[in-house]
C-alpha cells in the first residue's frame, strides 16, 4: 500500500496557466511518467538522481508542480533542465521562477513555452538514503602468484523510493541498468580482472603489529597480499576503497578463505596492500642487544643501540621479510621521550641499506631474504642486527 | 464598511487577517469612540525593500484618502504582523504642503494601533504614503554552477529567493533587494509585537489549508492570452533584475511586481552566464581550507569572464559537472561570500583522490649547540677550543635542521598546478631551490606543476634556531641545496 502511494507521490503535476477558478478544476491534467532515470553514484557520499520526463506545455506560462513525500530529496539541490527539442518540433521553453509553498515538500516551476507541445526535462536532485559501497572478491591460485579479482558494487536503497529501471554510474566500471526496489540492496559485478600478479609479503613492525609473545620477545609476522593497480585490465581506473575477501584455490575444485581486509583507495599505478592474517611459520625474536650512553658535553649524550633479530623460516618455500622500525619508538624505549625528533645514523650492523622509498627520518624498512627450510633438517636461524647511533640527546 | 467586511466568508476574512493592516478615517467628533467609520482605503501600490544582512524590510505603500478641512484623525492598525511600531511613518505625496501630521498617538488600550491627527487646509482627496519596517521577509542569493566535462568553462546561474514569514500577504508588490551589511541597534522582530489571538478562531489545520489554497491562487500566473490576441506577443521571458549601486550597498529591483503570500518563498533568476572561463588549481593552505590539498575552480567576476554586471551577494553555491551525456556529477555545495565586481571567485571542490599529497620528513640533525654554564649568564658553544663542559652545563640553544620532501603524485589524466603555503613559527631559515616567496613573515609559498601520471618531489630544509639561538621570529628564505 505504501509502495503504491509512493509511486504516485513523487509526481509532476501540471497546472496549466489558467484563471484561478479553472485551476482547481483541472488540477490533475496530466501526470507525466518518468521516461528515464539515472542514478549518479560517482560522488563519495552523495547520490544524485536524474529523471527525465516529457512534460506537455501550452503556449504561455505553465505551472509545473513537483512534490514528494516520505523521501529525503534535498530541495535546495533540485535542478530542472529543459533538454533541446528535436529539430522537427522546435519548442522553446524557459524556467521563469520557482515558488515554494509553506509546509509542503513541493515546489512550483513557472515555465514559459513559445508554443504548445511537449518538452523533455531532466530533473536532478540529491537523494538521501541511497548509498553504495564497493567490495572485492579474489581467488588466488595454488602458488599464490596470481589471483582473479572481482570488483562488486552494492547499492543500498533506504530512500523509500523504488525504481522500475535506472541506469547507475558508480564513477568507475561500466554503466548498468537495473531495477531497484524499496529497501532493496542490489549487488552487481562491475569489473573482473583475471590473473592479476600478486606479491605476498611478510612483515615485522613492532609499532603497528606488536608482539606475538612479549615475554619471549617474539613478534607478530603479518602476511599481506600486494596488488599493483597496473597492467592488463588494471590501471585504467582507480580502485575505490572497499572490503576485500581473499580465497585460495584449494586444489580440490573448491576454495578456502584466507582472510579479509579493508582496501584503501588505490589510484592507477599504486599498490593495494591487504593484511590477511598472521604467518606462524616465520618466527622472529627481537631484542635490544646493546644500549651504551656516552656523554659528549654537559648534559648532552650519544647512545649506541643494537637491535638483534633471530629469524627462522619453517616454511618449505623461501620468503622475503620486511623489517620495519620506528627510530623514535626505539629512542623512547631506551631513554624516554625528549619531545625532539631523534637524530640518528645507521651503524655497521647487518641491516645497513634501508629501502629509500619506504624509509624516512623516523621509519626504516629493510628487506631480508629467508631461504626455505631444508627438506631434511631444521630451519636455519638467521641473525640480523640493526645498529643505531642516536646523537645529540639531552 | 467594517460591518460589511467582517460579515464576509471565512476565506475573505482570512485574507484580511493576513493583510492585517487597516486604515480608518474617523470623523473628528468621534476620534476616540471608533463607532462610525468613514472608509477603509485600499492599497494602491506597495514596495518592499528587503535587506539580506538583517531581518529587515522597508515597506512603502500608498493609499488614497479623502480629507475634510480641519483636523482629521486617522487610525492605523497592524494586528498579527511583525511591524516595528516605532518605524511607522505617514507622508503625503500630493498635495504635500496642504496636509500636515499634527501628532501621533499610541493608545495604551489598543495594541498594534496608532492614531494620527492630520491637518487639512481644505476638503480634498490626497495620496498618502505609509512606510514602516517589518521583519519576517527575507531574501537570499543562491547559485548554480555547471562545469563543462573538460573543466575549461562553466555555466553560472544566480538566483534570488524571497521568503515571506511576516504574517502579511503582499500582492503585486514591487520588490527591491538590498545587498550589503547595515547597522541596526535593535532587532525589528523584537520591536514588533507578537501576533495575538485572532488566528485561533479557526482550527490550525483549517487555517493552513485555506492559506495554502489562497496562496496557490495568488501564485498562479496571469491568464493565457487567446491565440488571436497572443500572436504578436513573444514568449514570456524571465523577469529582468535591475542592479544599481546605493551608497555602500547594491540594490536589485525585480522587474514588474511580485506576489509573495505569507509562508511562501519565491526564487527568481538574477542572471546567467554561459561559458565562463575558469582554471583548475590545487592549493594547500591549512588556515583557509583545512589540512588536505584541495581542488579549486577559479574564476573572476568581471566582464572578460562574462560576469561583472553586479557583485555576487553572499549565498550558497552548488557545483556540478556535466558528464557529457546530459547528466550531471555532483561536486560540492559551499557558501559563497560577497564577491565585488572584478574580484575572484573560488569554488572549493575538496580533496581529489587522484592526487596524493604527502610530506615526508627525511632527516633531522642538530648543530650550533650552546650551553648555559651552571645556570648563570655564561654561555659556551660546543666545540670551542680549550673548553671543558662539566655535567652542570646544560644545552640552552641549538639549530634544528629538518629536511622535508613534499611529494605530489598526480594519478589524474590532466597536468595540475599546485600551490603550497606552510606556516613556520619561530626563527626559521627556509632553504631550497623551489623559488619560494613569503606570503607573510612566517608563511612560505611555493608552486609546482605535476604532469598527468607524474610526480613532483619538492625538497626543502628548515633550520629552526631554537632556545638561546632564537633571535628573531620570522622566516628567512635562502636559496641553496638541502642537506643529504
């Protein structure tokens, strides 16, 4: 019942320019139906609905009454545009003014027409309650070298308005036409990217991911999939932010769920990094092996600090481990926070060459190659050291 | 007359309630009794001058009255409206000198009423003008901008919207709108009395419906001309709004007359301009636009930009971009501050997700360290020969070098221009090869162009003279390579 009422509630009522007494009698002269609806979802937060209707006009000034109920149209965003008439039926029409009756969700356009006939108008407005979100579903191959990535769009209709057919545009992917019912959520696949190269990374980062066992100085080792938005069908458009669920081919005709993460907005040529879970077959212990203080003068000191990493790869495949450290966190740990940025130099530890692209005045990133566990023996333990000199501390 | 008026049917009566103003000419002998009433003259003309900076409208209306020789008492009342009684003024258009207001009385027992005693030198008919301030009628500007798909030009439409909540219906009024900020010592709405009881005679719903009906009737356009008579007539064009200067203000006069019933609002186009040239610029100015790098449309309110006919009053602007398929993309909504003729217009579209803007701190080091010896007035620099600094010497001053790289990655399909302003309090040396300028004593400005799909890496070094070393509070620009 509500639905039927609503279908008629957003209507254009034509009040032909007429003497006042006549006006009341011919109130419902015509109710032009929507010829076409486009829903523009390219704005991050806002849904813009555009509907085309064919409005019959008489020569002179016409009143076009637009009213709505139970829906969150922002009346201040309403734009009425009269689309050009076909050459064989030239008809010029212009909006003269808009009137807003009190206590009503309505407005009245005064439209002047050069002749009697019909014009195609496009009415655009921001509609609350219509939202969208993107999400991704990917299935990786057995070797975790490539994955098939599907980009899906979900449109949530809480706008209390039904659309028998509407063309949707989400800002990326193809336009598509679908019906959208009341309180309905519609999910469509916008794009599919096959055999996308994926890089699997392992990371230790005490600041961001913490310890698996603090008492044993054992760090968490998160596992990430890194996908570059480039190459093949990728890289033509940004990948909007959204939840990504990653599965893997289980080799038995099915898939197994590996994990999910919220992917950030990824422009073309940039990388999408998804944290899927912890890798328990790579064990890393981190200790502060040395902390020496030397006085330079007065209350000015220099600190020599060495961090030691004991790394074991229990996997039967080689791996790359990213070691991320915050120098400020190290400084704060060994001598407390002075409120100043640390001034530091890398010493002669085994970790000497940080990745310049990923490192800065505070954060350091080192890459360490881990060989696979031998088939016939225990995993070898690698020892790495990071030696830092903290200068001019007081 | 009064009997006839009050015996009318409800609708007419309501219309009168809305009008509220009654003008009564009283026989001299009955000035205080109000028993025999001579006439209720109708308004001949009404002019509304509406100010947008205050809730203030100057109403000027004219009526025609017959006067007898001698003293003529007049009664003026304004029940259920928001008129400032102290502002009501009576003047005579013609014949001016023959008529004179002797005094004005506000009776204590008759709210929202006043009496004038008018001296006339003969029996005559005269056009009188009554002016007063009312609140409840407001106007505001709003704008619609639609950029073309390539973002080279935009279409700008300006509107004025008049709202009438004054309690009074103004029919066929000449409407003038004042752009400017005037000073008022008291609010008109406070000076006006609150409406009193007569509206309660009808149930609220009934009243609303009647008003709405009456309103819709008033808002209906003029009857259509028959085809024969309309042959020569062109299609109705939107009303012209004439713009003129008025002291420090601007006054817009809407062509012809307008009817704005109480409770209604009406929006008219003030001007439109097609293919207004614009540029796109990216700016980082935290004080003005907050933390992100924002994208702006920049245009100018001048003739070269097909604008400049009028200042743009404060108002809300909604910005769209045409998508090339008859559709629009919603970009933003923002308030536009008054734009004088010739001034620039900035439309802030917010951050662009395709442009990544990062500031990377690459290195920090300190030098030129000074020590205060034993808390006294003696200071020594570290490294001065032959000097031994004991534990009770403390660091008192130093130069802190921080090397930054401002990175801008443009993932979009168009090259961009970015302008960056950063504020550095303290005694600062800004060293770079960026050809910067000082926006003010502590704000540095520099620009960059980033090709489509490219990136810019802008290096600079800040040297902050801190503690004992601080001698100034300003930024000094220095051309040079940054430390590595």
